[in-house]
């Protein structure tokens, strides 16, 4: 064992410290951020379609709720998928 190993890692300069092992890869999705991000992008898309006169505002009743429906459906899917992969999820008996 060298004298270099005997030194407490916290006493070494930051540049000389060994990087700690951090898990990499996929992380859990924050469903709230996902839903609000999709809703925002959808509302901006609807605004762009109405502003560019691609969709008339009189006929836009069908397009205005679409961002909320898509964001809600995506949130439900993310919640279901996250729940099935969550290590602490409770399995249904049956």
C-alpha cells in the first residue's frame, strides 16, 4: 500500500479524487413534467395552426382539446409503465 492510498480522499484536491461510481442509463420519468411539456407543445402547435389560418378559429372546436387529451393519455401510459418497473410496486393478487 502506498502512502498515496493512506490519504483520506476528502483531503485530496478535487482533480485528484477518483470519480464515484454512479448508476447510468434510464431514469424515472417525472410524469408531471412530461404531461405539461406535451400540453405546452400541443398548445403552441394549435396556436401556430390558428395563427397561420391553416385552421379557422370557427372550426377549431375539435382541435383545442387535443393537446390536453394527448398529454393526459401520455401521462397515463407513463404512469402505468413506471408502476410496472418500479421496484417497490405492489403486485396484485388474484
